[in-house]
C-alpha cells in the first residue's frame, strides 16, 4: 500500500510508454471515488504501447462489481487500486467480500522484509512509471515519511529494564 500526500495527474500515454519499457504490457487502474455518481462508471483506455484501462466508480458500485464478478483472480494481478480519500479501514471494508466469499485483508508486507515480493516489486514499478522515474518527487510525496513508528512497526521497543545486582553469601542460601 502506498499513500501519496497530494493529487498527482498522470499522462496516460507517457505512462503507457514507460510501462512498455518495463515490459509491463497491461495495467488496469481502478479508482474508487465516492465523488462519482451512483451507478456511473467512467472508463478511459489507451493502447499506445502498453494497454492501460482507467476505471473510476464510487465505493458502492465497486463493491457490487467485486461481488458479481468471478474473474477477480484473473484481472487482479494486473490491477492497481486507488482509494481516494480513504484509509486502510476503507480498503478492508471494500474488499471484505469478493465474488460472494468473505475475505480478510491484512496490513504489512511479507515476512521476508529484506526481499521484495513480486507484488511489492510490481507496485514499486507502477509508482516509478507514474512519476516518470522521478524518485525524488515520489519519495517527497510518500506519506510513510511522515508517520510515527507505531503506525508501521508491528512491535515497538520496550524501555530497558534496570537490573539490580544482589550479592548472596553462603549463609543466605538454604539447602
């Protein structure tokens, strides 16, 4: 999951060319935005070099779509979800049921935190392509840089205990 601090406009044709350079041939972008009218789905497509389909709909329409469709596993691997003005709880609630089956979305990355999972690598590639390779801009807008540690660490260091030395002589030890 990536949270960007401000709205970023993406030129889809340029984005398509960069994705093609990364050898990513297809990307679905689903923007879940409650400012969209109910039962309205806006679609923009580009097939310049990489096929990009940008779909925008409100929460309720997306949840209905998600529970009608049995092909989630097929298109999900090529899909980037954008939840506008939302947070982790919104994501959990939106994806609580897929294809009529209950789901539970967890927070955090893989247990192998020093190695990127294919999903993390793909997201990183999408983000770098969206920002036209401008790592400095992407990094400056990444909300992670402004979070306190308790928001992203699964544990927090506990204060060190003060130890007291106790000296016993042989007379204090009972057999």
